């Protein structure tokens, strides 16, 4: 008689997980967490366009807002790194100067062009068109580094070009979506912002890699803050009387659009890798469109939505290429 019969039924042996199974489970959990963090990052970056549009609608001084946004981000990150991460912020003086210069010219220049475009056209349209920047990164690599474009990159170039044409919707370009005219100067500004951003990525890749992303971000943000402060001072365009609404928008830009967005992206990238993180960052314009519908009442036409999908497809195609740098926003 089986000993288990004395208990009135058979007993199941205990189940043990092997170390390999446990590692696989932990790895799946880490990847899922990383993907979620990258999605949160995309939503954070998407909030910038919405907050910028709200700032324009409230007649706030954008130069002041951007100056304080970057200064606040630099200060908060510096305190965090010094107190909690024990990171050394001051290292090679020449490299610090280069990072500040990258922020003052590269990051500030891209932001200035993008916000100038945001004043003229919808947040959704600008966000979609900005995502042609990976194509310009590939073209700059081809032109400056004499690196031939792969078949994948040529396909992405064709997709992005077709997407831009459809997004602009030439048949209705003077009527716009919902009867609102599309500003051609605004289109030129946002495409200029994409080109400027691509040049910034190519220029900053080597220096940010040496210093690390967090430390680099402190000095780049400081450079952008200096640039906007000087521009505002010389144009007599600084106005620190923001009022309650302006302060809330500024806090949103510093916390949601900068600290949360960048922190979640870097934390997610550690778990899923740069390729997947860059791929997931293409959710940003999707979130922008959704947030713009909810907060601003903006809508895209069907043709513009298809065009935006082609632009995002090009970005996805390039972000899955090992030779393409991840977005460093």
C-alpha cells in the first residue's frame, strides 16, 4: 500500500524553480518594467508640446519660461547627482565648456525653433513632423562621415518623405484640418528644428558618451538656460512675473517634460537596451496627439494621420538599426 494512501489521497511533490527559470522570470519582469518606463518617458516628453501651447494661449513669456525650465532642470539634477548618486559634476574643464556650448547652441537652438513653430501650428502636427529627425541623422552620417546608407535607411528616407507630404496634405494646405490654415513658416521652423536636432545628436554623441548622460544633461541644460537668459536680456524680453498659471506650467515643464521624461527614459534604457528604448520613444507623438485632443481640442485629418504613421514607421525602422543612435532628449 502506498504511504500516501494513509492521508486519504496522493500528495503532489513540491515544485521548485531552477535558477535559470528564476532568472528568466526576473528578466521578463525587468523588460516589462523597462518598457513601461519608456512609455512614461514618451508621455512626459509629449507633455512639453501641450504645456508650450497652453503657455502661448495664456500669453506667457516663452523665453522666460524656457530659461527657467532649463535652469530648474540643471539645478534639480545637480542636487540629485551630488547628494544621492555621489557623482562628480566638475571634471575636465574643456569638456564641461563643450557640453555647455552644446546646450547653448544645440539644445537651445532646437527648442527655440520648435517653440516658434508651436506658436504657428498645432502641437500634433509639429510633434509628428519633428520625428523626421532620424532621417536627417542618417543623412548627416552619410555626408559627414562618408558612410553609405543601408537599404533600411533608404526605405526609411522614402517613408519619411512620403509621410511629410501626406502630413502637410498639400491639397488642403491652405485650409488646414478643421478649417484652420497651416502656417508654412511654422512648417519650415519645425523641419528646421528636426535638422538642428539631428546636427545636435551627431555633435553631442562623443562628448555625452564620455561624461555620461546624467552629468552631461546638467551642463547641457545649464548652457540652454544661459542662452535663453542672454537672448531675453538683450531683447528686453524677460518677464519673471509669471502668475499662478505660469508657475504651474513651468513646474510641469521642469518635472514632467524634463526630469520625469529623461529619468524614466534612462532607467528604461538600462532594462531594455538603447534600441528598444529608442523604438518605444516613438510613442511620443502618439501621446502628443492624444493629449492635444483632450486638452487643446486639436484633431488631425485622416490623410495627416496616415502621413504621421509613415513618419513614425521611418523612425521605428531607423531606431531598430544598431548603427543609429538612440534619442537623447
